[in-house]
C-alpha cells in the first residue's frame, strides 16, 4: 500500500494521514468508539498504509505512549496533588476571591489570560495547565461563569508563550538553528504574543462560551473547587506555593544563561529547576503551607493525595494513546514528506517557515517536531537571502507549530478530558483557539516584519 491511485509515495502518505484522521474523528464522534481503541486502530492503519514493518508499527506506538507518559504522568500526578491541596485548604478559593475583587466578576477571564501568560513563560504547557486548572473550576463556580469563558484564556496564555517565547525548548532550538538573537526574539515574541493571546483568549473565549454549554466533570469540579475550611489561607502564602515551581524553573533558565556549562552549581540548579523536581518540591512545601499549617493531619493529606489521582487515570490513558498515534505518524515519514514538498516552493522565508511548521504540526500532532523540522529546512534558504529577520523567522516557525491541534496531539486529549468535552466540542473550542493563535500571530509577525 505504498502508493495511492498512482500518486507518489509522499503524496500517498499525506492522503493516508488525512483518511486516518477523519476516520479517527468519525469512530469517536459518530460510532462512540472509546478513544483508546480508536487511536490504536488509526495507528495500525497509518502504519500499514505507509509500508512500515508490523513490528515497527507496534514498537513506534509503544515508544510514543511511553515517551508521552514518562513526562506527563508524573507532571499530571504531582500537579493534581498540588491542586487538591489548594482546593482542600481553600487556597484556590482565596486566589479566586482576590482576582474577583481586583478585576471584577465580569473580567476574571482577562485576569486568567494574564496569569497564564506570566506563569507559562518558564514552564511547559502541561505544567502550567495542571498548576492553574483548579483556579478555572473555582472561578467558574464563584462567578457562575462558563468554564470555557475562563478556560480558553488560560489555554491561550499558556499556549502562545509555549510556541513563541524562549526559553521554551523548541523556541530555543529554533533560535540556535537560525542563529537568531535571544534577547531580540524574546522582545519581539512579547510584542506579538500579548495581542495574539488577547484575541484567541478572552475575545474568542467570550464568543464560543455563548455557543457551547459544558457540564464539567463532577469529580474534577469537586476535587478542584470544594473546601471544608471556612477560614481561608493567606493570599501571599498560597500564591508563593503555586508559583514555587515557576520560580525554580526560572532560576534554572537564568543559570543556563549566566553560568558556565559543566558548572556544578548550574547542574544542581538545573536539576532542582526541572519540571518534575520543582513540582515535587512545591508539593512537599504545600503539605506544610496548605496542609499541616491549616490543621490537616498526615492521614488527611494521604487521603487527599490518594483520592485525587482516580479521575486522572482516564486522562492519562487517552493522552498516552494520542502520543502513540503521534509517534507512528512521525515514524511513517509523514513529516519528512511534507518537508520535502515544501522546500521546493519559492515564497517568503517568514511565510514559508510558518507554512512548513503548520503542515508538519497538522500531520504529526507535535509542535516540537514541527518547529525543529521547519527551522532545519528554512535556515539554509534564509541564509542565502539577504535581509531576512532571523528573530521573526523563529516566531513564524513557532506560530505555525501551534495551528490546528487535533486528534493526533496529546494536548488535544488533555484539554478534552479536563473540560469534559466531546471530540466535536474540543475541535470547536481548543482546535479553533490554537488556529486563531497561529493565524493572528502570523499577521502580527508580518506587520512587524514591515517595521523592523
């Protein structure tokens, strides 16, 4: 099955990928097949159509599942426990009340976007999401506001800095490949990122929340927004607890810039500032600041941390399967096929970098693969053309890597399960938000290219 109706191998791969993705959506949305089963079937289909060895298909799927869960499972587990401590102690309620008082009930979605934008700069998207998701449930409950109206700005703020703003790994790698200046890239990314997040976050969130009504998961809503404590913890200690992993990761970023590679101090700071260790430290601190200090016993804390992991089991399984599907797509050569076809075009390097990254993102589901692959293709083209702004190339590549997140992206399933949406609802909300982010960012980048 290496060719389809006489098409070239690369063109056939793209056709098979489109068929697999459409089939996956139909299986889940129309025939109500469990997402885990549907993702496995889609992975087998694309692997067989691409001509992969049978053992290679299974190996790629297993590697993809393990690769995603090796990081996500620990982050989600630790982050969920931290969220549970915030909920049980009343910390999430305290932050929610403070934001409502400062911004007003009608503007909490704007507050959520700015909080996510700031928190998201040093942390991975998934880490920022599990840290801040309790606030979404709590604010929605206290203001009687749609979960989407608050949740979309949260995801927009986190996603835009994940794709555009160094020191995120993919953005930093693209900076290195293009030979761009880090300081200028960060400055331009903030100029582009903030208005982009506003359009895709509060503005789109307000629009779509009036058209899609969600019933949040009762289990998640209960564990993230209910507190038995009438006396709430202080705002300062609560904010410090939730920002502790952010501070530690930021320290690691500063150490990478200021300290020599191989330095023992830098090695230790990088270790402490890694997502898993920094979350672990924050959770242990929360046991004291939001646990023992609030009058909870060791048995209470053990009960909280055991109970909260139950609802995450389904989320993890589906995310893992999404990672497996993603890996099969990459191993089948879909990304390389798109890269080869796009490299032969003759268009502006800034637009070309966005286009290639976007096509690879849609085909493989990985923003990181899309960004790094596109940067590798466009860099030599840009080097041969005078006057190309390298910093804007980084941003355009990052913007392209965000577009049209769908069923082959593990992040799609994470959002779907957290917000208790159907596949169709997730496509109308999360997928549309990511596409608005990508296109809006490109427009601002092109406008900036005229000026600079």
